[in-house]
C-alpha cells in the first residue's frame, strides 16, 4: 500500500479455461502518470485493463488502487472510469444527456447533473454540441463526448481501451495531444491500451511492453527505446536492427547506422529504398540473411543516393550496440 502509486498489480493472472491470457504480472503505476500498455493482439493488455476496471474477474493476484485492495469490488466502487474502443454512446440521448447519464444513475438532481455535464463537455471543447445526437457527430467528436462521460464521475484513474484506433491519422495526432493535456491538467493517472508504438511513445510517461501475457519491459519511452531488453521489444517498438553478434543478439538503432560501399562493416545488399519525407529508409539484407535498415536524413541520402540491388556495408559505432537477453 505505497502512497506513491495510483495502481499496483500484484501477481495478477487471468485464465480462460486452460488458456492463460495474463501470466502472473506485477506492475506499479506512479501517481498522476500516463501509462501505456503496448503489445500485439492477444498479448493480454486489454484483459489487464479490464481486470483493473473490474470488468473481468482475476484468476490470481490482487489489484490495488490508491493503496486500497479493490480485487473483490464491482467497477462502480473502484474509483475508475473506462472509455471503451467503440465509445458506446446512447444513440437516443443528446451529448449532454450522455455525459450526465452516470450522474443520473447516482441520484444527482437534474439541474446539477446537467450543469456538471456541460462543464465537462467544455473541458473537451464540445459544449456547443451539447444538444446534438451522437449520429450528428463525427468520429472525433463522438470520442470527445465519450471522454467527457468517462471523466464526469471524477475518477481516480481513467482507463482507455484503444481510444484512437477509429480516427484518421491527422485527427489521431490532435486527439492524443488533447489526451495528454487533459491528463496533466486533471492530475490523475491514465492507463491507455494500444498496439501503436508511435502512440505510446508520444503519450506515455511509463510504457509497458507485453507479449504472451507477460510484461517484457517497462519504463519511460526513452528508456525502452534506448535500451530494449529483448529481441521482441527491439523489433516491436521499431527503429532497431536486431543482429546476431558474437555474444548473442544485438540491437542497434537504424538511425545510428550508415552505409559504406567500400567499408569494413557487415556486407549486405540493398533491398529497397523508401522516401518518407524528411528521412529516407534503406532496407537491407545482410549476407547472413538478416533484415536490417538505415534511417537517414533526406539531405544525407541525396548527397550519396543508392539503388535497390546495390552492394554495400552496414556500419555502426560499437557504443551504439545494445546486448539483448537471449
């Protein structure tokens, strides 16, 4: 019961019959932090979120919120609110009525709950749409109303299940900036499930990478990206080459690598060249059959362009290598 943490998972597991979805994970989420649970489909991240919320029973272990063990409590008594991937707005209720609904269920008087609902619509810049039905809103606007509805109960922890997955890329960037602003302004912890590495890197104070129901690495995005612990983490978060070294697998960032046609690095053949705006990605196949890539500024590429099929060497500094767990 450490007061420094908003959420603690202690040896938590979830089994569905004989299948293990979450396998004995322990995690501490510091107060007022933005935590992203990141991993591929089926890694256990959504099951973990739902166990924190109380929407899934826990097979083993305990969940603590603000130091209190809530393992046996229903969702409404945990001090959490959950924003679902589908938004789940009531189609027959206006925006303000959707936001006020949970307050109505708690017996709050109509005038008071509508006043509070309007305040939270303003918090997400949706007050001018208060009387519209969900069908009259864009996907991004529906997302903001769902967010206001989750926040109006003033939870200790907000849980978000892939909240940006239905948005187009431009809107996704705008809304994630808004989520981070809200989290800072409200001073509560957000726990956000995503399979997007870019999303987690942009939002998280704490990034938790999961695979096969287990936590493979956790830390700040800078820590995880700069020092991946395993081949899986290095490959999943992207931007790394995972190569077999003398002492085992090694990760080296693609932006720290360079090409040298006449060098003494790793012999390779250029497989493809991708122009990505300010950077160019050069994909390689080493003579050992390993895939690799180099990310370079477009100005560097333009000064010495290469073509698919050309022979080259992959070069990097020894201090940029990161030894990985076997």
